[in-house]
């Protein structure tokens, strides 16, 4: 038996997490024991094949999926429609989501409530993919991938008195957001895999929000294109640019030592579980 499977077999009824991106798939769980070991297993996704088919294939060989786990959390990197909590109606969320994202009109729609931000994140999952998940697990929880990041960075935003803009890079995209009191001041997603595109989007939002280049702060996290060069270029226009270091951010959590684990997954296990 592999070390991974031994760890998974000692889960002690913990909930496994499957993170699903557009072209990525990974499995994470906490094994019982004194060290509360977190096991992370990325899966090599076959290009040109649907994610549902990739997950079906994963069930044939991935240790995580052959250990008899019945409780799972699905962390979905998928477009999100953010709605003020006072305007949210569950009966209308599907219609609103399909209107905002017509390409997802055949998807199943879910939502996460963010009470501290007075917002509801509406998101979706491909129905074939959901069917594969429902066929293999009894207890399924769906979570938008950015939910733990929003919650964590919202709490961080209370440090200091100046405005903060956040950029989280993942899956060839950048989520850019800012908070004001107990609400989102801005929240949007941009497709980007090139440094100059990322530079443009960040500075465009910065100027749109009329932030001060001398006193306000720009915080970056995740897998940035040409990180050093991007930060260098940003500092030509914004004085206070910071890169969030998971090893410092989550110093007391073992997730900070796991290489290539996405920041949203790190945040989930370090702050929420």
C-alpha cells in the first residue's frame, strides 16, 4: 500500500476536497494523527477530454478515490456571479446566472453565502461532472474556489488605514477585488497568462477605483506570470506593492510547505477546513 493510501485510510471520517479547475484536478485530505497530516495529490488531466471523463478515469487509479471516502467537498474554479445578500433569491439565481454566463446554461447552479461581506456567490458545475461526483459520494458540498480567499483577505484588509486592492492569480486568470467596510468595493475576473495583460488589468482597476499611488496598497497572491518583472513594472506606478507569501501567511499550518498547492486550497485548510 502506498504512503498516500495509508494516510487516506486514516482519515477518521474527515471530508476530502477535490479541487476542479478548467484544466486542473487535485485531491486533498487530512489524515488523523498527532501531526494532522495534510495529503495533496494533483492529477494529470488529459487534454481534449472532458473533466467528467478525467474524473471517471481518476477513480480507476487515484489513491484518494479508492479509499472508500464518502464525504467530499468540491472546490470549483468557475465563473462567479456576486449578488448583494439583500437582493438574493434562490428561486431566481439560476435564471440570473444563465443570463450572466450564457455558456453555462446547461450547468447545475449553486451558491455560497458570505455573511461577513453581505454577498452571495453564485456559481455552477457541468452536469455530467456533477453526475460523476454524485455517483461516487454520499455527502457532497460545493464551494466556489475563491470563497476562502475572499474571507481570509477580507480579514487581512483591516490591518492599516489605507485602501487595499488584491489580485489572486490562478488557472491563467486573475481575480481582482477590494473591500469597503463589510462589502465588496470591486470584484471581477480577467483572463490572463501574460505579464503585460496582468499589469494592464491591475492598473486599470486601480485607476477605476481612484486609489492613491503613494499611500494605498496592492497585494498579489498565486501563480503570477513573470512575478519579479510584474512587481517591478507595477512599482513604477504604485508605491506599495506586496506579494503574499504563504509560508508567512500560514506559518502555523503545514499547507504552507506543500509545493504547487493553489493559494485558495491552502487558505481553505489553513483557515477553515
